């Protein structure tokens, strides 16, 4: 079984085109993708969590 792809925070910020400060504001409101803290203290986001987050943000275009 393959391990899930883990993205570094700068990679996530680049993909969602958001500043670190804006990301942490969203995180404080519970609206950001879930972060995983590694034993070395680095933060990662699972690709699947980011994809799920994107899907929840979609709104239909009428």
C-alpha cells in the first residue's frame, strides 16, 4: 500500500494562491485543509485532504 502524498505548506500555499497569514486565519476559523505535524515539527497536508477541501469549496455556476 502506497503512503499518501504529503505536501509542504509552501506547496499548498502556492497551489491555493494564498498567503501564509491568510491560510492561518482560515485555519483559526476551522476553514483550512487539515495540517499534519511530523515528529520533526514540520507541517504537511495530505494530498487527499487538500483535494477534499477544494471539493467542499466548489460552488455551482448557474
